[in-house]
C-alpha cells in the first residue's frame, strides 16, 4: 500500500533552493501556514514569473524544491553566489501581491458559499428525513393523512429535479446511526428519482415511483426485529419470512384508498430480478414494472454501501463496479448502465487522490458533469472545521488519479476527512 505523505518532506528529502534560482516549471513547497501566503496551495508548480516575484515579496529566501514533480530544474548556484549569498531586498507590497491576495480571498469566499450550501442542504435533508420517518410509522396504521404527506413530499422532490436549474447531488453528514431503515428508505427514494429523471420519465410516473420508493420496505414492520437485525446467517425459514416483506408491504399500502396502483407494484416487485430469481413471485424481464426495475437498482446500491456491519460495506465506487461486474444479470442492463453514468466514476463518498497527491473526499457532483466533482480536501495547514471544498472545474490542471479505501488512509487523514459510515445523499437545484 502506498504511504500518503503527512507532509511534503515525507515524499523525498527536502531540497531547499534560493528564490532567485527558481524557473517556470519548478514544483515547490512553502513552509508557511495556508493563510500566510497568497497562493491557493502550499505546494504547486510555478507557472509564470509573476509567481516568483510574489515569492520574493513574501520576504522568503528559500523554498523546498520537489524534483519528481518538476518539469525542469532550478538554476544551479554560481561560485560567487555560493561564497557570497545575494542579500534579499526588503519585501514591499505591489499591485501583483494585492491581486494574488484578492484572488485568494475570492476563492475563500467560494469555499464558504459551498459550505453554506451543504449546510442548507443538510437542514432540508433532516427535515425530509423526519417526515419520512413519521409517514412510514403512520402508514402502518392505515393513515390517509400519512399518504398525503408523503405525496406532497415527493411532489416537491420531483419539482426540484424537473426544474431548469442544475441538480447537485450532495453527500450528507449523518449524525445518528440507529435508524438505518429510514436512511435507507430516503436514499433509495433520492437515487431512484435521479435515475428516473435520467431515463426521461414524466412528473406523474416520477410521483408514483417516489411513493413506491418511500414505502418499499414498509412490509418489514411485520417481520420480527430479532430476525431483521440478526448478526448471524438466517435460517431457511427466517429467510423465507423476510422474502415475504414485499407482499406484506403491498397489503399494508393497499389499505390506503388514494395509494397509486403503480406504486403498489413497486412495493411488491422491488426484489424481483431480471433473470427470474427474485422474490416474492419470481417475475422476470418485462413481467416486472419499469418503476420496480428502477428501484431495484437504487436499492441494491444502497444495500452494498450501507451494510448492517459497516466493515462489510463497500465504498461507493466499489459498489458500482460490483453491480456491473457481478450482478448485471439481476437488473435491466440499460438502467444499470444509466445509473452508473448518473452517479459518475467517483460517486459522493469516494476517497480519491489528485494528480498533485492531495487526498480528498467527493462530497457532491453536478449531475451534468460528474467527472469534475467537489472535494473536501485534506490539508494539515487548514483547520478541520475550515476544511476546503474544491470544485475541480476551478482547477483544470488537477485530475483524480485513483480512488482509495477509507481503511487505507493514515489516521490523521481519516480523522480529518471523516469518511461516512452511513453513505446518504440529498440533492438540490440551487444556484451558487
């Protein structure tokens, strides 16, 4: 396993060079706090002479040179310079320095706005979560009011997704850990609606889909908890009982007169498999409703990412790869491929390494451009509570080179990024 550097000096022995020896193409590291210089990063490749001049204005005499990341070497020291070091002029502020600081302040403001957007999204998520929890509990009693509340909730989500604004999928920072059934329900609803939008469904069908998704596991209320949350493998009778929950769910929801017929099909068929090996009815192919096929993809993805034992959970990108390689026979192939495109190569929750070796966690993706996500980045020079969220669209020179399992991270990076034990999503269509 590759070691991730705690600091730049761990990559290779530091080679300090004088400022006057720097050239365009030399990769350097600054031994300064992030707020003590006007550059966006502490480590970067020099792109122009203005950056070298800005380093002089900081009053620096030397910087750390990183040879393996440089396109060229610094100028060699002359004998005269070696014997008599060039005195450094007293640093003076200049229009160049002011411009760099202004640009950095603009970027910092962008970071703050992204953080605020995520905070607003998390508040909406928590409100929606509370409503989902209440409606699921009330629907078991046959409450028409609960069904109406859920319908209004789904209607708002569908309106957001079908608006003309760009939709952004966010990773949520979940505080609670003991209400997995409700997190699962909301996740499946969110992901199903995203896939439905990608497929091109209209508002009415998306409404039916959302209702089916919210209540797809309602039948589990009839399964004893000691079986649902059993840590050891289920016996054959226990497994057969669990396989009845789609049928039980349909029975519970059908007592609500206003419950859509298509949504009832979703509840009953969400565990049917394209190859005919699903349950409870062993349907195959076109015997399964389109909406149930959509939910089965989202349901499987969430189950892989959020196992009862977190140690058994897959990272988001691993779950997508596993579904494509090993579970394709279970799903409609077109829908599965569309879901993978929809979530992107690096879904929110994925830990990645950038081309400059910085480590970050994908926290959101623009559904129109999943290859350039927003990242929460690890930088020991920036306090964790002020951690930077980068939009890779702002840094075209940077790219993601690979994904990393959270268990591979050094303790200090793991604690900083705080990978989510519960991978949960929410979306918005709010302009930056």
